[in-house]
C-alpha cells in the first residue's frame, strides 16, 4: 500500500494503474496549471509596468508643460527627451522584472538559510556556519560598490545621449 492508500506497484513489481494515471494525467495537469499561472503572473506584471509608465509619462508631460519659458530656454530639448523616455523605461524594467524576482526570492532565501543552519548544526559544522555568516556580507560589499558604479555610468550615458538629441540653432 502506498501513500494515501494509493497502490503504485502491483505485487509483481509492475507499474500500477494509479501510478500510470498519475504519470499520464496528474503530472501534465499540474505542469499546465503551473505554466498558466507563470504566464498570468508575467502578463499581469507587464500590464502593471505599462500602466505605471503611462501614468509616469502623463505626469511628466504635465510637469514639463507647467514649466516657465526660462526653464525651456535653459534645459536642452535632447536632455528632456532622454529623461522623458529613458527614466520611465527603467521604471518599467524594474516593475516588470524585479518584482517577479522579489516575490520569489524571500521564500528561496528563507529555505536556503534554514537548510544551511540545519545542515551545519546536524553535522557539527558551526565554524563553517560562522564563515558563511561573516563571508557572505564580505562578498556582497564589492557587488554593491559595482552596482553604484554602474548606476553612475548609466547616468553619464543618459547625459551623453541627451547631447545627441539636443537641438541647436545653426
């Protein structure tokens, strides 16, 4: 007798009808539901990101239109165009991609940390656990510094792109 009263093998060791039923119908059904939910999640995040960007662009246009003539004379058109298109697209990428990762990450992190602690304690590896607790933040510091450097380069790139798009009276 298998789990939950389901017999997966016959007395001869052959595959039982319940196992065949599970393999043919239940597993593909669960996979189809999972893929459907993943698609729905990605679709909803893409829709939400598009709505956020649309709202952001409308607010940005209102704000630009409310500015004085001195503002428009002082700020390059190319810089305004770059900021009006580049910044909302970055927001859309964050909403669409990073929120999916953030929703999944806490569970994965919690399970991983719990397994590491359990494994270290059960195998008397507390010094290794200490090295992980101290070493992981030490490895993260260069990654954080690299992220700040990339953000600075991205800002410089946006500023250079605005020079290309600016209009000049010749």
